[in-house]
C-alpha cells in the first residue's frame, strides 16, 4: 500500500498546486472520499433507499438514519465510527461503508462494526430476541483475494450458514455481509449495465464526469445534484478538500502551515477561469472567493 505521507512529501510545489486544482475544478465530488459519500447518502433518505433497494433482496419501504458512532460498552472500549448507518422499518440495520484504500485490518474492522451494531440492539433488561439482522455493505476501491472468483462477479455475499448443508444459523441471518469491489466492473457504457453495475460505475467514476452527463440515466439525477461541487457551501468545500488530501495535508492544515498554499492555488484557479471567460458567479462557486477578491486578482 502506498504511504500517503511519503507520497505527498515527494511532490513538488507545482504538483501540490495541481493536486488542489484538480480537486476543486471537477464538476462532481469524488464519492470514493468518505466525506463526499456521507454528504450524498448520509442526508438524503431517497438516495440511500434507492441504493439499498438495488443492492439488497429486501422490500425497503422506509429507513431511519441512526448515529454513525455506536455507544461504548465500557470506558476502555474502542469507538465505532462508520460512514452511513440506518434502520429499516422492520428493525433491521444497514451499515454502508466506502473504503478507498486497502488497510491491513479491513476484515477485522468490518466485523467489529457489525458485532458492535448487534450488541447495541439489546439494552439492559432487554431480550436477545430483539436482535435483528445487520446488513453490512462495504464498497472497496480495491480487489480482495478470494478462493473462488467467477468471471464478472462484483459482489461477494457472506451469511451464517452450516458448512456442509448450507442451513442458515437461526431464523434470520445475524450478519449479512456484502463486499462490493468497484474495480471489478469492466463495462463502461451505462446503457448496457444492470442497476448494480450502474451504481458501481457511478461511484467509481463520478469524479470524471462532465457537468450534466448525457449518458447517465435520469434516475440518478438526485445523486448528481448532491455530488455537484459547485452546489455545496464554502464550509463543506473546505471539509471535502481536507478529506481528499492525505493525512499529512490534514496535519499541515491543522497547524496553519498550508493555508497560504491553498489560498494561492485557489487564486490561480480563479485567474484561469477568468481567462477562459467563465461567468463571475461560476468562479465564485468553484473557488469560494468573493467577487471583490476575484476582481482584485
């Protein structure tokens, strides 16, 4: 796995500037980014339900968002902070995670999230029968190792089953895990894709889309609208930018050492947009600068 700290340190000042410019000048946010994924699916019930209905074999009528940070069982317990968590109308829970980089503890951490969510369902004095299925959907931007991997398989589903007969453990699966490995999608034409394949393509490639892409089916318009970089607030733009940068970048920003470089890069983007005769309103939206600041460049 690439060490992001070393990768960033090795960049020249020009490369750092180009990195910022590339992030800020895209039409859409990169949904492989945790912050962007939560921004789109963590606040829009209809968008999240559309995703879940296409990925889960369930009749999803409604959902209720739940805290993405689970209660600790004791003071020394490790915190569980997830991307998006919701509860279905029948009490079942769904955890949706976006994982850009492969981490050594991937399987352990995902299992921990599911276990913590199951334990939290039964309060003091409650009955174990209150436990409902926890569906865990993990989107990964990398390919995992599998003993058997059929051609064109995109999603790997894991349930509790008897090893020889395949009999389910109990009346319902306590965990139902889905590993959605985005790089496995080979198709590029959305008109030839299934709904699942379209989601894979959208999540993996939206950052490269031109504004209002014609080849994206109309059912995804609310996703495109939520992910449009020019539509988010300046505060959200800064949060997205920081999340897109490496750990090293975030440390530099927190120390105040990166502010000037960011400002310089933003001003350079504004200058280039003005040279291309872009409307003032568009320059303001993309850079977060005021009209007065832009006119002074």
